[in-house]
C-alpha cells in the first residue's frame, strides 16, 4: 500500500520562525486574534495595548515588523510611529484603521511614518 504524506495547508519557511512581530491594538480581541494567527505560522509575537506600551515593547523586543492600530486612546498609531522613527527604529509598519479620508492616508505615508 502506498502511503501518501499530506502537506499542511500552510507550510512554514524555517526563516520565518525567527521573525519578530509586535501587534499593537487597544482592543484585546483584535490583537489576540492577529497574534494567534501569526504564531500559528511560526512568527514570534508580542502584543501591546497602547502607545506607551508599544514604545517600551519595541525597545525591548526589537521587532522586524509592527502591526499598529491608528485609533488608540492617548498616543494614536501615527504618533507612535513617529516616536519609533525618532528613537531610531527603522521597522516596517502596517497600520490598522477604519479611517478612510485622503488626509489620513497622506498622514500615514508622510514623514516616513508608513
């Protein structure tokens, strides 16, 4: 009998395992859903629930990428990204937002914010 080895629907590249991602969102359900999905495919993930926590975690964790909510109380995602850049973090940032105005899009792409 010929045994057929099934492949996983998601194949994880061994290089992915060492990639670190910081997920920042003030909604715990959203950040945990994203974090769980990323861990499932092999990323090392940390979460933060606000701008201050994100800046501290980024300094300690040194992520390769950040998934960052724009609309958070206190520092919004744009402010957090500006501070990260000022602190010397040249990391890729993916913004999560429901904002859809042209001005918001320009702000997200300007001043090396995005």
